[in-house]
């Protein structure tokens, strides 16, 4: 991570949410959660596309369901959703940001 520790980032997304800037795009990591009535965790990543007149469209780029938050994150760490690469192959290009508007 450009401005953080990769292990701390993984711990954060296992328990909470985070925003990342990667190659000019803002991504939202929606930490694993269990919805009411379900017995499994869901984890999703969205890419925020800026539209005209201050609108933002969220594109789902990844989602997984697993038995535990750790299982969700472990599955994510293996998939090649970053232009054909996995998280560890591109994490050094990622920068933590405070929210979808923090792109400077």
C-alpha cells in the first residue's frame, strides 16, 4: 500500500470497510457482513464511476459469500480482478483514501 501497511489493510477489510484509489479509480471494500436471516458472510468490492452533475454510480466488481469473514477475505486475496492480477500483485499501487471524494 502506498500509504499504509498491507497486513493492517487486510485486517481492516476483514472487520470494517475501506476506500482505495487504484490507477485513478476509487474502490469501496464493503467488509464482510452477515445479513439478517442468513448464515453466511458476504463481502463486496465496488468501483465508483463519477457521472455528470455530482452523481456516482457504483459498479460491483467482486462479491463472495463464505462461512466466515476470514474465508471471504481469503477468497478475495486469490482472485485476479485487478486487470488480471490478484491483490498482492497490485497492492503496492493502491492508496488508502478517506472516502469516494478523496482522490487528490
